[in-house]
C-alpha cells in the first residue's frame, strides 16, 4: 500500500478511533442580589416587608446526552473571587432536565451586590439569565399567614457569549428615560417625577487597568447630537455599577420617543457593559426595570 493511500485510510479511521471531544462555550452573566425595606403593597404600615432583586441563571439540556455547567470565575467589585463559590462549582444535567445556578453567586450585603460570573457551558445546553423582583413577607403579615416570598415577575438579563475585544465600540439602546403613557409626559414639569434612573454597569475583563469612554446620543436629531460623554477608570477583572450616571433634561412639548437615547461604550481592555433603568416610584402596571446590554452586532 502506498504512503498516500495509507495516509488517506488513517485520516478516515482516526475520527472513528478517537471521537471528538464535546464542544463547550464560555458565557458571562451579571449576578444581582439586593434587598431593601419596602412598604406593604396592600397599603398601610406593616412590619416585616422588604423587596429583593435577584438574578437567576437557568440552563436546560435539550441534547440526548448528559451535559455540564461549571463556574470558572466570579468577579466582584473589588476584583476578588467569592470563596464560597470556587472554580469548578457546578453540576451535570441529564437530557431533558433543567438546572438553576441561583443568586447565591452574589452575596447579599447591606449595600447589595452586582457582579459578573464566568461559566463554562456544554453545547446542547440552553441558557437564560433573569432578574426577579420579589416581596419578602414578614411573619403574620396579612394576607400571607406566614413568612414567604411573593414574586412580581422576571425580566431578561444579558448572557454574553464572550468579552468584547479592547478598542471595540459597543452600543446599547434605545434607552427609554421617561415613562411611556402619552403626550402629557412632555407637557409639564410635574409629570417628570416618572423620569427613570439610569445605571451603568461596567466589567473590565482584562489583566490591566481599563479606561472606559461612554457617550450618549439623541439619534433622532439631524444631525445626531452627543448629549453625554464621560470617562471611567476600572481595575483589572473588576466590576462597578455607576448609579444615576446620567440625568436627561426635562423635555418640553416633545414626542417621548424622540427622547430615547443610544449609548456607545468602548474600553482599552476586554470588557462587558450594560445599562439598566429603574423607576424608584413606578405607577401601577408599569415595568420598573429595563435592561440594555452593550452589543457589538
């Protein structure tokens, strides 16, 4: 047998003798856990009520084989790694099963916690990350006979399939800074109590300090107008959340949609970012939270 024919035969047999290893991917997810005192939603002053914002990283194995999810690193605002969740923490998932790596990734201190978890997920596993708002009910609080948790629903949190390279321009929008609800929102100043608070979360995924440049645009203007520019410094492998980083001016006689904003974010280290908006005192039936991940495509 010639050397060429032997090489071709080995090329055919090698994949059969040595099957390919299961593919996997790395994802980065925000982890959030904040607890605050709250008034009773049923009215009046009642002791024992608080509300919690908590992230939930959920996975589902839709493949016919067992898969796994593993924590690689958990990045906190000081650049450290939470010792209760060492690298390798995770679980295997049977076909058709779901799993939850809950907000325990983020310890709930008095000031709350916003961090980033890096996880390794096998292909064939669907992933979802959400933010849940719940009322924590004190013992004996009417109408709940015992202590418990009343969920008010969840909204999606970003699942990033890798870091943005240094120098990349990422965009997020369109960010809604005002309450939707008709033309009266722009008619007078008193209605602007419903301005949303804008928070900016930045993650430096690099090994060196990073400088972030953030710009906000009124893109409906002709020409588009930059209404906000700011620079932030962040240590290596560190997360920060800048609360109330931008307060939009009160519009007069405007279309609320014209006040929606786009933001661009760039950094000189690999990075992730997202913007969240919050109603501190939302009206009935209004979603108090919105999340805008900074994406490159």
